[in-house]
């Protein structure tokens, strides 16, 4: 059970859920970070008497500094400030920045020997092999916050690794699960962020609507648990009660269930290897009534197929997929791209990256970040062709 915690991305959805749990216990908050929201970060740093507050965006530094004047909180900014926050002496570093931007700060945490609770799945998509190798070399445990991976982590404890036949992640199907292709062509960003079961940040909500989120999660699971792509599967389960299933060679399937609330997997990471006693919302199966399962529709949701292909291809393909997807989501939110333009653009960027030789496995994190950068520039170049179809 940990007593001191740092949070990367403290102002976000996962950050907020984590701080809710910290309010219930006797924790020391070491470092809190945000991208640029100085007001929210300063209020949290004051409430939790944080030792360090860091903003990634240097232009937010003067405001944060002014808001925290007279407190003991050290205020830092930019990449070095973020690295200092990650490295600060806490028992656990909760990595909850959204997107590839979380990779460097999380790695800085490893390098300082921090135990990491990982929500930022994009880290593993951008540089999965390098990320897990760095953790291993530093002897750092990576505890999965993502609910499905947290469930897999728990289910894997029921048998030997050699006995694992298959790992299945569940997907709610998102807000458009039953929508026709024609209707999908005209959905708005407001509709896409309205998730039926979870309240989350905008990016992951849109990823849940395209099913790219589940694709990113397959890649996340591959590296996190060192699985073969062929061992990984997805099933649609609209109730989000069963989070993942692990099938063993003897035919036994171990599933983890919980009320859909991210504080449960976060609390698991804070408590591990013990179980945290807190006032968690309890699963009420008679009230849920029925649990439904169905196969995903790869045709209506091509993002899942693209991610599955990148998973099988390995090398730099997941990294390029992720970068293109981040650009596509920004464009969709800005109404410059249609919903179906998201997988369209991602596919075009993957094709261009393949043609131009950018799909090799990166040897260093810097190499991976360079490919991320190139893929984003490809996406920006190709965007106008797709953008035209949005209006
Ligand atoms: P969010 O958008 O609500 O919060 C993101 C946080 O990251 C904020 O604190 C923001 O200030 C910070 N941030 C954004 N861009 C940054 C940058 N360039 N540099 C530094 N900091 C930056 O996102 P979220 O929903 O909390 O998701 C965070 C991560 O957790 C994502 O990778 C997501 O896939 C994963 N995750 C989230 C949920 C969920 O329920 N929200 C569930 C599972 C996994
Ligand atoms: Mg998840």
C-alpha cells in the first residue's frame, strides 16, 4: 500500500479520479502536473500541499508561479520541469497524460526508479518494446490502470504464464455501437464524446466511439504482458461489467468484473499488492440484469482493423497509427474531418509511412519520437484531401 503519490496529468479525468481516492486516505502528494491549466493545477497543489507543481506549457509558468506564491510548492515548467516532477521521490507515479506527450515524462520516472501506475496507453503504442525494456532494466513495476489491462493483470494471477491460451479485452462498443453506416457519416464531436458507461477525457471518448481505443488497447496488452498478437481478442460487451477474460490451456476462463468506475482499477494500483479498503461502488448483478456479448463489426469500425493490422505488423506501425490518430482526432474535434475521416486519414498516413520507409522498429525512444513527428507531418499534409469531405 503506497503512502506517497505523484500524478502526471493531475487535471484530467484519471487525475481527478485519483485525487478523489487520495482525499479518502492519508497520502502525501509529491508532484502534480498539467499541460497548461495553471488555475486548476494551483488549486490542487494548494489543497494537497504538493511539493512540486509542473506545467508542460512554459507560457503557463508565470501564472502558476504567481498563484502558488507563499506556499512551499516548487513551481517548474517545460520538459525539464516535467522530468523533475516525474523523478521526485514518490512511492508511485501515476502516468495519466493523454497521448504520446506522456512518453518522455513517464520514462523520466523509470529512470529515477519510480514504480509506475500506467493510464497513458499511448506510451506503449508509441514505443512498447523500449518502454517495457526500460522498466525492466530499472527494476520498475508497471501497474496497469486501464480497466481491461488491470483486469488481465488480476486474472493472470490465476495460472502460470505458459498456461495462458488467450486474452480477451471487452469493449463497450461506444455511443455508436448500433448506428448505421449512413448515420455514422454525419455524427458530431459532441455526440462522439458522450460515452454510455464512462466519463472520460475527450480524446479517449472519441477513440471509444471509433473503436480505435480498443485497437490501442490490444497493442498496449501485447507489450505490457508480452503476448503474441494471435493470443489477443476483443469482444463487444455494452454493460462494461466484465473488463477482460483470460483463457488457460485447460479451458478455464478467468474474468474480472467490477462496476464501471475508474477509481476501482486506480485503487487497485494504489493498494497493490494489498487490496485497498475504500467505499467503492459495488457491482449489483440483479440490477444489471443481463450481460451481453457480440463480435466487433470491423467494417463499420475500420479503426479497429487498422490497429489490429499494426499490432500484427509491429515495428513502427503502432507508433505511426497513434500519431496519425492523434492528428485526426484534433481535426475531427475542430470539424475539419468527418468521423469516418478519422480511420481514413490514419490508413493514408500508414500507407505513406510504409512507402517512405518509416515502419521499422525504433532502437531508441528518440527514434520513436522522430517517427511520431514525421507521421504527424504526413497527417497534416494529407488532411486537406480528407477535410474537403467533412463539409
Ligand atoms: P484528459 O484529457 O482528461 O486529461 C489529460 C491530462 O494530461 C490533463 O491533466 C492534461 O493537462 C494533461 N496533458 C494533456 N496534454 C499534455 C501535454 N502535451 N503535456 C503534458 N500534459 C498534457 O485525459 P484522460 O481521460 O484522463 O486520459 C488520460 C490517459 O489515460 C489517456 O492516455 C487515456 O487513454 C488513459 N485512460 C483514461 C481512462 C478514463 O477513464 N479517462 C481510462 C483508461 C485509460
Ligand atoms: Mg480501457
